[in-house]
C-alpha cells in the first residue's frame, strides 16, 4: 500500500438508521456535530444515515420502494403530465381534422349546388 494516503484519525462513531432507529458503533473518520450516549455509558459522535443493512430491502428481503428524495413521485408526476399532454394533442388534432373535413364537405356541396 502507498504510505500517507489513508486517514489516520479513526475514532469510534455511532451510526443511526433514520428508517428504523437501529444504531451501531464502529470506527470512522466522518465528521459530526451531534453526539449520543452509547450502551457502555460513553458519549460518541452520531451520524444519521437514510439506509443501513437493517433497513435496506436487499438485506431484509422485503420488497418496497426506498425513496427518500421523492424521485418516484416526481417520475409519476412527469409521466402523468406527459399522458395529459399527449391526450390534449390528440384531441386538438381530431378537432382540426374535423374542421378540415367540414370545410371540404361544404366546398363540395357548393360545387354540387353550382352545377345543379
């Protein structure tokens, strides 16, 4: 391994899963402003994370959508808006075609009246 590229300030840190409250103590270099009291009575830095092995569907075997950022909702909203826009364009095209057909019929009727 190369020397002087790895951090040397490892210390015990508590990580807390925001989904289910699971906490575990490990060594890390991550910076944190919060602290928490651990089972041994000592106080350690606290890092809150969205997903850990205790809540991730791969490790729990549950099938569920893990979406903290609202990406699924945004996708569904875009898809719904696209469907409405497509429907609107289709109805506008049908109206335009109906008007065109009506003009053609009217012109044909005038020609037929003029010949008669």
